[in-house]
């Protein structure tokens, strides 16, 4: 089981770094190992991650199947964090496909699961995705509320990627509203997190 998690963790790092081909190579190895071990929880997570790879490669049909398999396994296990991730990923896929109403339903469910379980990083990610969705729908006030909640959670989460995303989401909204000093301050905050040794 530890080997499965190690492969999955490294592949997720590759995916977050944009090294999709390396992530694509690692996730199937982890999935095959999880299947041999009968580790269904790992299978759910790895199927969701493989769905993320497929989505980034514009293989939306493959991504949909993988997310649905992940959600089915997680649902059978009653593993709420895995259910939430699968639902979040489906919501992101629906945004990409322009199915905004379906996306909103899915992302709100992902947020509900994350908040109920106290998974603050997942909740922050869901709020960021909802804020971006609201902007697409022409709902700037709802977007601002979502981004501000995302930023508040991100400050409590020890995850640079989540903190950077939250700062940049609010910065983009301030820039859209021509609040340039506020946008610049948030962009600099994101840069400080990304490169803590760089003086600003």
C-alpha cells in the first residue's frame, strides 16, 4: 500500500508541475499495483488522477469514464474525500465542456462534502472553481464572495499552490474591476509564496 501511495504522490507532483507525460506513465503503474493489492481506496484516487491527465489532454470522453469509475468506487466505500475529489473533477470537466449548470451543481456538492469533512484545501479549491464559474456566468458578486472565502481558507492551509491560486483569483477579479493597486498587491503576494527568497 505504501508503494502505491508513493507512486501516486510522485505522479501527482508531476501533474501539478505540468509534466503530464511523466504523470501519465506513473498513474497506471500505481493503479495496477492497487488492483493487485485489492486497495480500492487507492484505485479510486488513481482513477480520478488518470481522469485529470485525460482532461488535460483533451480526451474528455476518457476523463468522464475515469471520473465516474472513481466516484463509483469511492461511493461504495463511503470515502467522502475521494467522492468529493471525483465530483470536483467532474465539475471541472463540465466547465471545460460549457455545461455550466451541471458544473455548478457538481462543484457545490464537492464544496459541501469538503466543508462537512473539514477538508479545507479541497474546500478552497472548490470555491476557486466556483468563483471562476460565476465569472463565466456574469455573476461577479458571487465570484467575489467565493474568491474571498477561498482566500480565507487558503491562508490556513499549508499548501503553496492553493495559496497562489487564491491570491491570483482575487487579483484577476480586482484587475477586472480596475482596482489595480489591490490586484498588484495580491499578485506580489502570490509571487512571494512561489519564490519566498525573491525580495519584492
